[in-house]
């Protein structure tokens, strides 16, 4: 008997051209959360940062670019890749966290919604193309895929565009060393309903939210530099140490719970695409995931990584990673029909989610 499944028929991403290398931060003055200047030399701060995160550079949007601009490029490439008419889209689900910020003003602007702005920029006239935003922390794009899967399998739609874009450079405190993690970017995918006798596309998914004890691990706050703090502008703040431990303890268990629900063993997974938050953290998450299956050695090449040169672009990391692997732009990583992937993310809320996907 045939069943409805959700398959990804097209992907696209946009990586800004502006490179921000670690040495570009050597002239910055860093402060702690009390407003005291860090006594450590900038060279040592930057060197330690590379050691902890594996990030050597990241990409920033140009000053005149907005979040929906980045999303437009990724969406156009995904629609072209899928070979569909943009007017056929039933939904546009736009995952982001900070709205339409600008280099001059980092206040969140979400009226109209970014999905509506993207629809207008795409030139879609069809009033039945429903456009809305999704805020779910860094796991936002993965959650957009989950929502799209529910809608497609209900039979209420046939084609959905899931987009993830953020410009973190606009909301990063230049006096907070954690700001070196953040980057800008956009990724998108077109999902379509498909009737199949054999399971294909989105096989299953899982999500969790741990707000009670961890809600403030990522939050907005004033600059660590006292004069800038007086402007009352809000910047992205992170409790890095607690977040690191939370992710290590919970992301592997969340991925395994999703695989268990589907009756799948980790040895059936060709690639694990994890949110690019911290290189060493992702390595540790993968090691702990395999240890849950009593596997001490992680198979070589199972986890593609981009964080060392693209940084953490929030909701854009997973769709960008998927698009690059799918297009053969992250060799030697390749995926083929029948391969099963895991796409997982963790972020503000705190939220974790996971999608298990079989290439059609």
C-alpha cells in the first residue's frame, strides 16, 4: 500500500562573501560579564578560542544586506534545484531568531514577517501560498522541516519551502569573546509530498524543549562594555559552559530516541548532520552518540563539518551543510539514493530536534 511521504526535491544556500578571520579580532577589546576588561592579551584569547571551537574564520553579511536578502538567494536556488514553479508553493516557512536587523540598528524587526517579505521578494502572486515565521532557536530550520512533513503527510499541501536565515553579526557584542562564534548565512529546501510503497524522504523526527532549567542559557543582554551598555542596545549572550554540558548530555540521547522510535540502529546512518555550533562540542556529541550503542570508534567521514571556516550561522548551519553535501561541494562527503541521514540541532530555549531522512 502506498503512503504519503515528504521528500526534499531541491536545496539552496547562501554563504556571504565577506570573510572575518580570527586575526581580525586582535584589535578588539574584550570584557567579562561584570564590565571588567579581560587581562588576557587578545592574541591569547583568539588562540584559545580556536583551540576550543576549531573556528578560524566565519562569514558576515555586507552592511546593506538584510536577513531576507540572504534568504532570497537560498530560496531561489532551492526552487531552481527542485525544478518547480514558485507559484506552486503551498507554504513558505521561514525560521530565524532575530528578524530583519541591520548594521545600523540591531532591534528586531518582524513586522511584516520575514516569510511575507521573502514571498514578496520572490515575486509570488499566489494568495494560497501561506507564509509564516518560526522561532525555535538554532534548531529552527530543522523544526520547519518537521512542520512541513506534518502538513505534507496530512494531504493539505504538495509543495513547501523551508528556509533558515540569520545575521548574527548584527546582534553580536563586539566586546564579548563569545561573539567570535557567530556568523551569517541562509539555507533552504523545497519539500514535496510523494506516494510510495517503500519508506522514503522524512522517515521520522523528534523534538524536545528544556525550558524549566535551561531557558536563559542563550538570551539577550547589554554589552559587556559599560559605555556601549548605556545605549540599552541588546546583544546575544551565552552561558557557554552550561550550554556545552547540556548539549553533550542531551543531544545524543535525543538522536538515539528518534532512531529507536523508527527501529533504526546507528550503523544504518550514512551521515550525521549536526548544527555547527562548536567543532569540539560536535565531535564530543558524535562520540557520545556512538557510545550509546557501545561503539567506541566513530566511523570515519560520518559527520561533515563547515564550522571551521563558516562559523555558527544559527538556523542556517544544517540546511547549508545539507545543500553543500547534496551538491557535491563538500568532498569527500557524498550522499546517494537510499542513504539515511540524521539532521539534528540544539539551541535557545533550550530546544533539541532531529530528523531522520532517507535519500530518494
